[in-house]
C-alpha cells in the first residue's frame, strides 16, 4: 500500500536524489570553508571563553574540607 | 583606547540555577513515582491525578522543560554575557522570561495531573499554555539576539551559534506542531490527522531532543568545558563542522520514530539514512570535547566539575551512536515500543543533560557567591552515586527492552507465538523494572547531596549580584587588517542577522523536504470506504483515553511483521487514521497494542478490567481506574468537541452537535449498558466507562470484513 501511495506522487524519485545532492554540497562547502580559515582568527576564537577580564579566586577549585 | 565599564547580571543566573535544582528534584521524584507504579501499580494510591498515564508526561515535561530548560537558561545567561562582553539586552525581558517560564511549569504541573493533555509527546500542554510558551520563547529570543547585537566582542563564539539555532528552531517546531483547534479552554484537537499528524509530531519530538536537549547543551559544553579545564577547545574548525553538520542533519531524522508504521516507506528510509549520517558531526563534537582535556587529565581526577563533564560528553557520544543504530530499520524492529528506547533516552538525559547541568551548577555557585565549593568531597560522592544510579537505571532497562523485543517475536517450532499472552512478556521484566527504580533513587539521592552542597556554598559566601568588568566597544566595521584577508566566514559570523537567516535556512531544508511530500500524500492516502468518523460517544471515549494517558503504555499501530499480525491482527493502514485528530499510535508498550481491540472482548470484560485489571488479567501491572465507573462523562462539552473536529476536517453534518449527536450518543450508551447487563454488570449510561468501552470496541473494526457488534460474547 505504501508503495502505491509513494508512486502516486509525481516525480517522487527526485526527492532522494535532491537529498543526497544537498547533503554532499553542504558538507563539501563546510569542509572547504573551515580549511580556508586563518590561524590567527582560530586562535582568537578559541581564546574567547578563557578571556580573563573577570578575576576570581575560585578558578583553581581547591578541594575544601567536608 | 576607549574602554567602557559595565556589569554582568548574576541575579538572573542565580534565579535560573535555583529553579534548575528545585524542578530537577520535582521532576525526578515524579519519575521515580512513575517507575515504582510500573511494578507496584497501587503506588498511585488509587488517585487519578497521580496515576502513571497522567504523571508520565508530567515527568518528561518536568525534566525536559523545567530541569534542563532552566539549566540551559542558567548557562546561556551566564556565558552569553561573557562571550558578548555585554550585559543582557534587557533586565525586564530577562525577568519576564524567568517568571513566564516558571509560570508555564507550574501550569503544566497543575494541568497534566488533571488530565488536560493533547497527548502529543513532549507537546502535551493545552493550547493556552502553548501560546504562553510561544510568548515567553519570543521574549528569550529577543533578549538573546538583542544581547548579540549590542556585544563588544566582534566575533560570535561557536557557543552562541548553538544558542541561536536553539532559539529559532524550537520556535519553528513549537508553532508547527501546536496547530490545534480549541474545543474549550483546556481541550483541543490537532489540525493534522493520522499519518500527517504522526510525521509532524515526530519531526517535532525528535527535534525537541535535538534542539532543546542537545544543541543548547553543546553550546554550553563549548563554553564551560574549556573554561573549567582552562584550555582552549581542541579544534575550533571541528566545532564549526559540528555545528553546521548537526543543525543541518538533525532536522531530517524525525521519521526514525515511525519505522515500520503506516508512514510511507520513503519518509522512513530518509529518516534512517540521515540518522546514520548524524554519527559524523555528533562524534566530531564528542571528540572535540574530550580532546580539549588532553594534557589536563590529572585535573579531572581532582575536580568534580570536570568529572561530571567527562561523563556527560561520553554519554553524549554513546547516545548519539546508539540513536543512529536504533534508527536502522532491522534494529528498530526489535527495539521500538520496548524499554530499549527508555534506556536510550535516559542514558542521554541522565548522563548528558543531567551531568552537564550538575557540572555547571558546581562551576557557577562558587563564582556567583565568591567563595569555594563547600565540599569537594561531597561533590565527588555525588559523582559516584550519580554514575552508579545511571548504571543501575539503564543496564536493567536495556535487558528488559531486549527481552521484551525478543519475546514478542519468538515463535515455537510449530510456527505459533511462543508467548501469545502479552502479560508473560511483562511479568518477565518486572525484576528489571524494580532494579531501575533503585537506580533512579540513587541518582536522586545524588541530586539531594548536590542541593545541600550548593546551599552550604551559598551560605558560606556572599552573593555578587553584578560583576563589574571593562571592555572596549566593538569596532563599527569589520576590519580586514587584524587577521589578514577578510574571509567569508568571518564576515558571516560578524553579521548575526545574516548568520541567523542562514541557520534557519539550514534547518528548514530538511523540514521542507520531509513535510511537503507528506502534504502530497494527503491527497493520495487511499480512502477506505468503510472508515467513518467516530460516533459522539466514541469521541468522548477517545478523549477519556487521551485524558488518562493510555497511549503511554498502549500503542495503536500494528507493524507489518508476522509476530505482530499473529498477535494483534491485520497490520495498520494509513487510510484507517484519516479521522484521528490527534493520532494515538503511541511509542511504548507496557500493555498490548490496541489497534484491533474492538470486538476482542465483551463489554463486561472491559468494565471489570478497568475496575481492577488483575481480576481479568492476573499479574497485570496496569493501574486500576475505578473513577471511570463513577465519574459522569462530559456531555456539556460535546457540541464544542464535535464542531472543533468538523473544523479540522471530520465530516460531521452541520448542526449535528445540536441534538442529533446527543440522541445518537444516548442510543449507543443504552446499548452498551444492555450488553453490560448480559455480563452481570449494572452500569449507568452517563458514566465515563461507557464512553471508553464504546471507543475501545470501535478500535480497528472499520476494516474488518464482518461487521463487529459490541454485544457480549
């Protein structure tokens, strides 16, 4: 029954092909994109969470007594 | 250099942190109660409000939207301000968001036990609350985007991308899946029916996991893990691929929840293939998290924050490998409807979401209160008892799930079902259900230990409501000079609105490619001439079925396997559900499938079974429903219900609800009462049980060859 339902959709086969093409293009594009990123930029981005503008004495998480 | 002084808002972070702990305890307690009822049904104390069917959605909503939801907001409000070097866009919106979200949780905690539910998993709340969710979510999104726009840091760190994708995708999912027609203040019917409703629901349901439980927490991982380890993320390049790969692929995978159902095969295969592809970005992200700790594993041994994080990220990796494996059709044919799914969900929820939330709480409290954690030792105990709890929870449930699946499919040498009585398969797993409750208890004990530790930490320190910091304002134009030639990527994440649009496009592609064919299918679902709308009495009965949460344990979807057709009858067809607003296929079997229940037993059997399941089925774990025998059915709301159903496409004649429907209802009820008398049961025709029997006796009878009556057999 399901086969008949699907076959009833005009040109349904194209959906599978489109899906694969979209995926392939998407991942190739993303891969090329990240390859081309500059090292300085990556270093800057990686350091963002570690920005030390806030001073806090608890950063070392020293064990305390129970 | 021009430097601005400003303050981070810590009050809102603390508010969400406290809410996380409180709702976490509530949600897990409710879960424990539900778990106990599965082997000791009388634990509901014969109260309808705390019976399994009603508290299961309360548990899932509480842990997802209250515990993880508040945990997500806690982490986002803390990290976003620091990553943007800006206070939140609006304090008013922050507090509107906080109190709005808590009000929604309280309304869920009140309405779900009262039986006000749409029945759609993780979207059970009725339409007024759905509207409130949309309003509060928009407020959160405005606050998020507003903060990003006023940021002092030129670049948007990858965590912010995950937050943005979360805000936008959840909005799209929530609106699409919430299309309902109200039939009173706390009752509505889904605009979609049957197969379409199932696809939209699981497109939503799967992506609620993806974009509520995963993407925001990945953003938090990318912030808090490097922060706690004091090391930059292993590979920022990998985090970019992780982000775009994940948000692009996740949205396609919803149909894997409906394999071998009446959903078209094409959509099922799509769901399976994309689920398998998801392994790549998910594992990329997991490895990125774990490899961030390279060189600092000695710290992991001492610091409970990192300990919790390591297990959380590992659980993420395990769950995202297992999920795609379960989406393979052959594996799914065994795992679906069994406790395997519950084990999978809990390895993600307890390990990934739970442990990451705990790590954030242990990280944040000492910082918010300018002190050290009151007891690292106690936090370490929490870690071990929590880990033990996870093991005791999931291992028995994996065993239970696989046992169930195999027993359902087992044939003897003569070609008959080895275990034809469904109850045999349940009795077999009861010991595992008991062990699971022990695991849940251990996990909860750990949470109480954490709550005490955090309370003592807060008492020992002094809360800092605002953290004063200084930073230079952002340059108005994106300079190409600092890092060499301006790349397309840098330009993109320098423009948050463009970035937002592209992220939405990425998630919409999958949704559109999936859902448009389903609308075409709508025109092509073969109409089965004998399938007709439910009678008024059956509509009320169906609504009682929804109210009591029967679909928490009973599916209504016979898959095309011999083991299922032998046990339950003819497999389910798409055309049988065209009047099902909403669909009630279910996702778990703690009782047998009911798709062909109609005519299987006499009316009196159902009456006695609902009064005390163990009187008809010794050893059953189903709760008693004595209140159905005494409560009057909601006749007054019948016109609202029928006219709402007509509006969503059920062909009741105009004016049917004003007189003729009531007459038909009365006649059918009298007939059932007469049948019950034949079974020595005296019942009144206006009671809930009569409507429920009418509905149960209707199930699956439309396509049976011979007309089936509800007469006592």
